[in-house]
C-alpha cells in the first residue's frame, strides 16, 4: 500500500515504525469546589512552568539559537499572568474543572491564531496548543509521552508533533518522521530539516494503517510511504538509497566552495523558485542568489488578484532572506498554458502566441502597477532585479521600463524611500534575439529562457508531445543563436544567465560553459551536483569542445557528440 505526503526534507529509509501515541483527552474532570479547582489550576501551572523551562534549557544545548528561540516563547506563554487570570475568571464564572477552563480559554486563543491569514502566525497556534495541552494534562495528572524513550533506529509516526517534543528527537535513532498533520512551516518540519532527518507531512490516516514496529519504506524524495513493501519495492529502495547517499556525500563538500572551473573561471549558480516558501532551499545549498522567481505562482495559488500587501510580504521575505545576494523576480508571466481561475481570458486561436506575460500587462496596466509597486516597496536591501518575460521588441521593453520609473516616482512622492534595482528581460523569443543589440543597450542583464526560446524558434508547442522532436536544444541554428546572445552580453557588458531547463542538465554544462555562459539558474536540488561538475571542468577545454560541436550540422550527430564526450 502506498500513501502520499508533502515532502519536508528529502531522504529514503526502510525501518520499523515508532508510533508516538498520545492518549486523547476526552474527560476533563468533574468540578469540585471553586477553591479546590483554583488550587489544582495553580499547581498545574506551576508544574508546567518548571517543565517548559527544563525543555527550553535542553533546546538551548541541542538546537541552534534560532531554532531554540521558540522555547523562550513557550516560557513566556506558560508564564503569561493575563492568560492565567482568564482561566481563573472562566473557572469561577462557569464553575468548571481547572482542565476544562484551560481547554475553553486556550481553545479560543488557538482558533484566533489559526484563523489568521499569515501562515507563519497561524502555525503559531500550535505553540499555544502545546503549552495548554501540558497544563491540562498536569491538571488531570496524565502522563506526557516523550521521545527521549526512543532507543532504536526507527521512523517516527505521529499525528503531529508539538514543538516541545522536538528537542527530544535524537537523530541517532529517529531516521525519518511522518506526520498526519502539519505544514512545511510547522516547527517539526523546520527542526527535522535542521537535524537532517527526512520528513513527510500530511500523510492522511497513516496512524490507522501502520502498527508499532512494522517495517515500512519512507521515501521523502518522491513523497510516499510504502506499507508492506514487496521484494521488488525493497530492491528499488536499496538502489535509490545508495544513489541518494552517494550523491549527497560526493556533493556536500562543495557546499561552501566557490563555483569555479579547474582553470579559475568563476561561474554563478543561482536558483529557480516558485514562491517565498522555496527561499530556504536556496540558502540550504548556498546558491549565489535567485536567478528566476516565477512570480506567477503567487497569482495561480490565489483566489483573486493578489493585493499589493500580499505580494509585498512574499517579496520582502525572499529579498530579506537572500540579502545581499541578488533576487531576480520575473514579473507576471500568465497566459499561454497558464490560466487564472478569477480572470476571463479572451478566447484565442493560439494562446501561446497571444496575450501572454508582458502583453497582458500592457493591456491591463493596473495589474502591472500593483506588482511593480509591491516589488519596489519590498526592495529594502537593494538586491532586487526585475525581469520582464516574453519581450519581443524595443517598444515593449521601453513601455515596461517607463511604467516602472513612473511607479517609482509616485511612491517617492508619497514619501517612500525606494532603493535602486536592476532591470532586465527574458531572452525567450526570436524577436528579442533579432533585436538583442537594441535591448541590451537598455538592460542590466538578460536571462535566456530556453524552454520558450526553443518553442518559438522552431514553432513547436512545448506542451505537444507530437512535436517534441523539435524541442531539442541540439540544433546547429539554435546553438549558434545561444552563442550570439552570450556574445552580445560581452559586447554590451551585461551578464547573460540561462534559466530554462537546458541549464540544469549536467550533460549540457560543458557545452554551455564553452559557449561562454557564466550564470546558470537552476532548481536548488541541482546546485551542488552542477557545482561539483563545474569544478572538474576546464574552461579553455570546454571552449574547444563547444567550437567542435558548432561545426556539426546534423541534430542527432550533435547530440551524440555531446553525450559521447561528456566524461571529464
Ligand atoms: C523559459 O521559457 O525557459 C523559462 C524559464 O520560463 P517558463 O518555463 O516559466 O516559461
Ligand atoms: Mg518562458
């Protein structure tokens, strides 16, 4: 049986399950007298304060300052005399047991936090739940199950883990964590990642489906759990684990190294991301920045046009986390195959050739205005690079540039201090290629979007498998096109990056480097792998290699040449 979950931290293990079972509280005790219940409440609070302070001291020795800060917050919550007074007031007025009073009052606080739009704040409801659950159990004299009892290698399975349980996670024994609840920003997900423990979240009903000590495969690389695996699945697991471990150990040593070829040429390795939630992954692999923030996901994941404030919050998060490294935010790239549930696109015969990206923004300038203002206001550290998608002509570029300047002026007139930003475009249409010199004069950078540049150059829909054979970058004309774009960057002294899929394939790196590409924007997961490969390459040799490839005319021959000559 295979269950699906949300990937919190990647890894793969085949081990017995350790079910952390927390007796649900159904009976909150009966009311005796007001004085007796108040006495019980005071005792439970005092005991809880001691326990939480103890947990905080453990956390401080075991976790980083940042991760243990949460337990200082727990100490504050458990000691909050205003909340204690609310418990007492409720108890006295309603004549209920100490545990029932805590349950009722904390329930209201938890709901209030959970209802908050801000994901971070709503996750903090779990801190209040954690602390109040402790007071309730202490008031009822119940046992707190603890992870310090785990003494063998296992995969921990739980409904959810309270933050106060996480300092007791011993990574020598707990090799994987699966929860039924919890999101990517939950405390357990953050701690598991920092301890390098694979974690899968939101695996529905797993507690009903596994038993204590049952062997399961937890695969948080592909986001699945296999219960009662077959022989074949176990063999598959062994292969995958071996590959995963080898890859991690061989690339991990590159984490803090510069990305540099054997003959000393530096190559910037940046990441492609789809939202603020991905920024941590970029930091985890120590990339040189973000080369493509696909801002359209902010719009796709929303119920309505995201407001200036909603957008600003996400941009601030990414720009602040990455500061001082650059963050290239691509303005809205919607249309083509990307639709929005709240916007009626006009029916078009050829949507990919229609009102997509900058064209849509030009016809609906208020949409562009909101995004640009959100970006400019979020640029508190000056590391914002604005990138316009689907540019084909100088006119479109100048429109975007003028609009941005206008919005900057109007924000400044309102009294906002706006930091400088870089301005660039996606090089992803043949029109942009033909106009590259005019465009380069007006830009601080280009980023080559090979996914679209191939589709538009060969008139081959990138979503249509029937014409996939035309979607290969190994074509005489296309490789020469790349060479000329990169050459244009040298002539006009602007950096040229590549953020299409072509840049993330290991087998293309030597060729691209040889064509002169020095900025790669790729998924975070590929950064260390590509950095390792670059460190094994010689720039001058790669140039000779690319020159040879450019002499071949037949697509298949080029592909064969690149594949056969790919070992370093
Ligand atoms: C591209 O076209 O290569 C690109 C990176 O953009 P997208 O895939 O989002 O269209
Ligand atoms: Mg594109």
